[in-house]
């Protein structure tokens, strides 16, 4: 007579399986939540990545309201103030990596420029370069920052030049990282597209646009977590119409940087990537020729955002420049 063998299931086997079930369910739920955050709702993970970058740079978030603007900025370090201005479609986090090398020497103050990042406007304002410069100077007054070193990348460098032109007695030295607004320089690949009215790569409408912009900005693109890329692309998409207004104000309603720089005696370090596709590196020589105390460094194998692509080298160039200025002020030999 044939018999069917029953499965051997002991009480011990059942007891060993059941306690693990809640753990498996919890792990599965966590994986689902992580996948949703990673692919569908990247904001929280993107902001977490920014928090980690701030923490490594020794920076903390500050907020204050002044003159109709809810300012958001990053601050950290110790020493004399160094105000750092980001470029178009960027935010203060553009200087977080360089902050690791600067914070022991300077008190770093990096605002989100009105119209970008988390600085909020209660009403429309003028985005002409001179008007933004004036607004930043007033905000620094409100923060009781009188004299300071001043750095800026791209649009931020353009604004920094306007600030130095308006208040030369307050700006101790300029750090110009591929500044915008140089009209006499040849057109870069990005500005060539703008001039031919094909597409403005600086105005981001979707993630694909953001990826293209990143490729324009870097020679060796630094690694960025996927949620941060999606978070930044989504933020840029939400403000693309405002970005167009700001770009037009810079391009058509603001004076060329040459006019702001002509004869300005503020010491300046002009730092530019030789392979910059956003702004042509020949701008460095043009600015140097206009400012009697300017020094230019053009770095091969470098793109438009040197403080992100090579933060240590960029910071060390600035530290060497300011140390030389200090020796000259003290009358010590070079």
C-alpha cells in the first residue's frame, strides 16, 4: 500500500519562521519607501545630500528677513568675512566643498541670491546687476558686515564686480571665478546657442536640460547622487520663467563687466577654467587688462565651476593670493 509522506513541519520550525516575518515586512516596506523617495519624490533625499555637504564644509543654515526678501544663506568658519556668490541657477551650496579648505581662514557667508535657491521674494524686484549688488550690500549692512573679501562665480562674479564698483572701500579683495558679463570675449558654446536663438542651456525646463547643463559646466563631472540631481532639476524647472526674466535683465539691462571693472583698484584674483564652455576663458585677460591690481590664473582641464570640480586647488589659489596681499600690506618681501 502506497503512502504519501506528509511534510515534516515541527513546532520549532514554525517558531523560527514566524518571528522573522515582521522583520522581513519592515525591510520590504523600507525598501519600497526608499525606492519611492529615490525615483518618485527625491526632495527629502536631495536635501539630505545637501545637509551632508554643508556638514562636511562646516556650514550652517541661516535665515533672516530684510527689505522684502526672506534671505537664506550658509555660514561657517572663522576669521575675516569672505562673502561668496553663486552663479545663475545655482545656490550657496556651490561653495560647500571649497568651504572645507577655507573655513579655518575665513568666516564664510554664502547667500542664495534673490531669485535662486531658498531666498524668497515677497514681490517682484529688479534683477539688474547693479540693483542686486546694491541689495546685497544693504543686506550685509543689516548683518553688520562692514568690510569683507568677496568671491563670486559666473553671475556671482558679475555681481561681485558691481558691489566692488559701488563700495570699493568695503571690499578688501575680489575672487572672480569665471565671472559673467564680459561682452568683448568670444562667444562660448553655451552663449553661441543663446545668440543663435536655438535654446538657452542655462534655463532648465526638465531633468534632461539639467543633465545637459551639467555636461557643459564640467570637464570631469563630479559624482552627484541621483535624488540630488532630480531635486535640483525640479527646482530649476519650477522657476524657469523667473530665470528667463533674470537672464534677460543681466544680458540686456545691465552694464558690461568691462565698464564696472575699468580702473577699479581693488585687488582681484581671476580664476578660470581653460575648458569652460559656459563663458569663454579669454575673458580673464580682458578683465586683467582693465584692473591695475588683478592677477589671472587659467587652469587647463577645468570647466565653469572650479570650486566644485577642483575645490582644494581653487581654495589654495585664493589663500595664496590673500597671503601675498597680507605680506604686501605688512611690507614683507614677496
